[in-house]
C-alpha cells in the first residue's frame, strides 16, 4: 500500500516545529548577553543551554513515570493533539517567567523560565515527531520529518534577529549596552502565541490515536523478522540511537552557542553584531532540510534533480533577504553559496536513505570542523557555520532509524530519544569548559568526536534494521509496503 501524506494535518503539525527553532536559536543571543551582564565565565554562560536542554530529559522522565503509573502510554490516554496542546500551555508559563526575571535581573529565574519552556517542548516533541513520520507513506517518513525540520529552521533563522532587536533596541544600534529588561516583551508575545496555537491544535484534525502495530508492519519488507520485545530499550537500534541523539543535539547546539565567543575572541566582532552569523548557522539547517525534504513529494526523478539545485539557493536567498530587511550587511556572506554545493552533492548521493544520509553528513561534519580548526578568519567561520548544513538532516535520520520496528513501544521510544536532547546542554557546557582551559578555536574538537559516533551509528543501524526485515532501499524502490 502506498499511503499518501495527509498534507492539511501535516501543515498544522509543523507549526510547533517553528516555535522549537525560534526559542532554541534565540538562546544563542541570550548567552553572550547574560555572560556580559551577569559577569559569567564561558562555561557558566552555557547554563542557558543546560537549563533548556536538560528540561527535555526531565520532561521525558516525567512522561515515562506517568505512563508507568497509569499502566498505559500517556499519549494513548490523552491523545496526540491534546498532548501537544498541553505542552504548548506549559511552555507559555515558562515564557511569562521572563517578566519577573527581567524586572529583578535574576539569572536563576531566567534559567527557570527556559527550563519550563523546555518541559513543554519535551511533551510536544514526544507527540509530534512520531506523528510527522506516520502521517503518510512510511518510506517517506524521514523526509517528512526533515520538511518539518525545515520549518523549525525558519524559526531559527529569524529568532536570533528578532531577539537581537529586542535586546539591543534596533538593528543598527551602535552601542553594545544590552538591557536585560528588554527581553520581556518578545517572550510575553511568544507565550500568547503558544496559547493561541494550543487552542488551534485542540480543534484541529490532527489524529489523537495511532495504530502503532500496523505502522511497524508497514515499515517492514519481511514482517516475520520484526522483533517483538517486552520493552522499548531492548531494541538495539533504539538505545544506540539514544546515544546518537545525545551527541547529535550536542554538536548542533554547542557549535552555535560557542560561535559568538569565537567571533568576539578571534575576529573581534562585538556581541551586538553576531546575530547574522548565528542566523546563518541556523539558516544552514533550513537550507539542508528544505533540500532533503523535496523527496517527500511525489515528483518525477528529473524534477527532483532540478529542485535539488534550486531549493537550497531559494532557502539561502531567504536568509539574505531577511537579514537585508533587518539592515545587516549581507555582502560577507555571498561566498557561502559555494559551500552549499557540498550539501547538494551529499543529498544527491544519499538518495533519501536515512542511514546513508547520516553517514555522509557525519563525515562532511568532521571535515568542516577540521577545516575550521586548521584555518582562521572568514574561512574558519564559514567552516564552523557549515556544520549547520551537515547537521540539518541528522535528527530525522536518527529518529527514523531509532524507532523503526518498535510497534507498540514507539511512544516510549520517542520519549527516550527526546530525553537525550539534554546533550545540547552537556556538550555545550563541556565545549565551553574546554574553551576556558585551552582556547575557543580548538574546542571544536568536541564536535569531531560527536560526528565520529554518528558515522558509526549509521553503519550499525543499517545492519540491525536489515536483520529485522527493515530495508529503506527496498521500501523506496517498492514505493512503500
């Protein structure tokens, strides 16, 4: 059966992906400001990332505990769209804590607000990621999740710019004297948006229930080989994938969150001028995800090849236009167009296979970081920023491989993967600690180690799934099962 994607439902679902990206990327603007205003070390400033990403872990633990107490999966009890709506309300409460935190200049209360926002995001992600995969043809599940990630990265592209305006007063501010109180308004507005979207979800056509056993069978080319384990953690693709998610989110977040310090220390770029560089990093994820998501549409092979060259530059143009609107000088970024060619080559070689794409982009990520550490100036900056291109599709690839074949354990597996988002905090903190001990330039060796494991997981997961009758090459060639 070749199941078609339910595009109206999918279109509603991906709205929450935008918010996740907006907040996550905005943290990269908060970090250098907090470091300056609260007189923090590089490691201490990364507590912003720690608070936000560890909240995903705590949220997932709470989810598993409640499910255990109920004797049934929480989302199966309350429903998927209801779970997302509840998560949005929790996140709204967190954003409103920024008001008293800003009034009292309390770093601890700021971190508490971000932590609560992350708790809400945790529940949203546990529900939304499996939904993105199952709303349509199972062979195109990872590509739909990549498309959702592309919307996420539209949020990451404009988030740093809007928050930078809120903090520094205007896009062309000549001063660097940021006001902590100025973060109140954007986060109050964000909280209101969370509530409005929660109401919209409640009355949307998003399914509340999923037949997970049938979905597992649709992924397999040989149902007899499917594993039927007593718990999610007993599936090797899952627990190895949990480590992969920890390290993937770690390298993605730490590369960006340590970028402002690198720009200031090695290129002498002031804090109020780093927003377009951070924006380009997150726009790079958008570029990669828009490109890889083309395969989710039922287009001819020729059309897919043509769009593979056009779409990434459309996404790059969005970055340039948005930054131009915000009056940033975009001329230094024109040369980045040549680096995008590497992304296009990797996308074409992967042929939409999540294991192959994960392996190729992990190797590209290692190459980019090594070039960044061995060079200086804008060459080094572009090399570090290009990590965003090669991280762009790794989340959906890892997530798809990790929950493949889990059947009734899919939601639990999803919550365990979301738990590992804490890697964004711990790896960022470790890189910040290393930057204090050696220097920021060579601290990016941390990312090289992360990508090395991801390359290993790509190879290992492919073998594990094939032994369970799940072969994405076969699924794609048959158009589904």
